[in-house]
C-alpha cells in the first residue's frame, strides 16, 4: 500500500440489487452518473448486468458512451437534455434521452436520426422538466415526428428523502398531468432511492436508484433496511511523531495541543476527495479504536491523535468502513455530518487517480 485503497465489494452490490428488486415490483434502473457515485463505472455496470439489470442512467454524454462500450444489450437513459451539437452521439450510441423543451424536441424531430425519448414533467423540483400545463403540447409534438419514439414519461421528486407527504403531492400532480394519455406501453418512472421504500403507486413501473444501490438508506419512513455499504477506504500510517503541549500541527495553527501527544500521519487528503472540513469533528480508525483528527486536512495528508496506543509505521488506517474486529464503523453519513454536507457529495468526490481501486468478492 502506498497512499491507500478504495475497496468496492461486489457481493454487497449484488445483495443491494437483490434487496431492491424484492422491495419493488418496478424495473430497476441503476444510476451510474459521476463515476457510479465514486465507485467506478466499469465494474458497477458489469456486476449489475450479471444481476439482471438492463437499465442504467447517466448525466453526461461521455458517461453514456462509456456505459455503452461495456454492452450493446442494455438501455441507457440520459437524465437531461444535452446540447443540440451532441445529437449524433445520441443516435450512434443508442442512448435514450430525457426531453422537456419544445425547441430541443424539434431539433430531434428535424434530425436525420431516430431517437428514443422520455418526457419529463416538473412536479416540484423546478430544475428541469416541462410544466404540467405544457405537457399536452410536448406530448403531441413528440407524436408528430416519425423519428421520435416516446419510451417513457417521468419526473423527479425534490424531497423524497425528507418528506413523504410532499412526495405524495408530486405523485398526484404527475398522475393528473398524464391522466388523458395511454401509458400502457410506456415506462413511467419517478421513484428514487428514498421513495422506493414507501411509494407503492402502481402507475410507476421503473425506479431509478442511486445511493441505495451503493448501500445507503435515506428513507424518511421507518424501514428495516438490509442495504450493505459497497465502499471502504483504507490507508496507512506513514509517520509518527511526539509533539509537546502548546505546539500546533498542520496549516493555520488551527489546534494548539493541550498536552503532549503522539501524532500519526496518513497519506490521504482533500486531493483524494477526503473533505477539508472533516477537522475538527472527524475521526479515523486504527487498531480497532477511533482516533480524532488533529489539525486541518491538507491536500495529501491528515494527522490524528494516537496517544497511548501501540502503533507502527504502515499500520492500517480506516477512513471509511469498519474496524478490523467489526466493532466500530465510520460511515459516509458520519463524514457528511462532519462536513455539513450530504452523502452524495462525499462519495462522488472520491478520486481513484491516486488511491488504488480494488474489487473484492467477500
């Protein structure tokens, strides 16, 4: 080990897919945008295919092309409209695209290529999607072009992870909007990792899951979650030093030692995606004990207090995951709370250009 490892557990990922399949009758669409939430697209897509998944969602054309290079037998959904200059790539790589603007739909229709489209309705997110009063117009516009095939109708819930009632309101808006349309042969999708646990509305037949597939429950309702985290991050002790009371360590003299301390260094920092704001609340695990960060996170290294412990250079340091004896754990939620942010940001910031990604099966 040099700087550290990102361990991704294939068995846990398969388990999560099986659990989600048992949780819903809808077809699973695994969201693999942002390098599969930091887990790595290649192995994620291949493992999901082996588990029977045929739908994958991405946010960028380049992500879609990468997923397509893995298999010609799967469906890929681009979650928002690309620029018109990218239309040929959509066609060449057989990528379904989400649509919601009349001008973009016209550009697709006037192209020499054929496209599969999913019409998105804004039911409260107010990011992208057509307003409900524009739905009929856009639905008819799509139908007017012979080269456009409407494959689905969708929306996105803005507070599915925090407010079940507001999500039910979004469902009502969605159902009312499409009530006059024949949806028998269409994919109707809105549910995400949170709403999949409680939205049992039969109108939906596909669910787009991201965070849950990677082992993290964010439901606002009480559910017995069996999800297993897929990622762990381990590094090593690279330096040990004794510092005296009154001294400071790391940038900015952000902490003055109140007593003599044994300080260890590990070669991981915000350059690897470990957040700068993890100090002062953050911890690591060494030899089955929590060790608090001591001094600011730097680009390439962190420091932590190992006073009173028997430690050596190259001892394993757990950044994310469970201790060697499985007695304690640092979760993505823990790191997010130290940084006053969300689990998604922590995972998608993890970089594998300096940490080695290792796929494990156990």
